[in-house]
C-alpha cells in the first residue's frame, strides 16, 4: 500500500498540497492571533465591542499589502506594455 503513494510521480502532488495546507494554516493562525474581532479568552470577550481603530489598521495594513501598494495591478507588465503600447 505504501509503494502506491511513494513514487516520484506523486511528489508534485505532495508539494502542492503541502503548500496549500501551510498557506491555510498560516492564515488561520494570523486570524486567531491578530484579528481584532477574534477574542479567544473569556475576559477579552466580556469587554464587548471595542473601537480600537489602531488595532484594526495594523491588522488590515499588513506587510504584504504595504509591499504591493502602489504597484500596477498586472501580472506581467512588460508583456502587457509590449502588446498594448504601439512602438514609437
């Protein structure tokens, strides 16, 4: 039974599944630990709705968003400009 799954043809499947699972786990951990609307401890849940705008801003303006902010929303801008812009 083990020889059926442990073959070189199956390695890409393991890698892609592992990457997808790690992305999901990372997002879940980020939401549980950093989301201002998630309160795990009972004492923090008793506080009710907090209006802490700095905490929400820190959560929404994370490092990846700061990295892509201001960049053109294209996957391959050089190829797009090559085919879209006429030569001068």
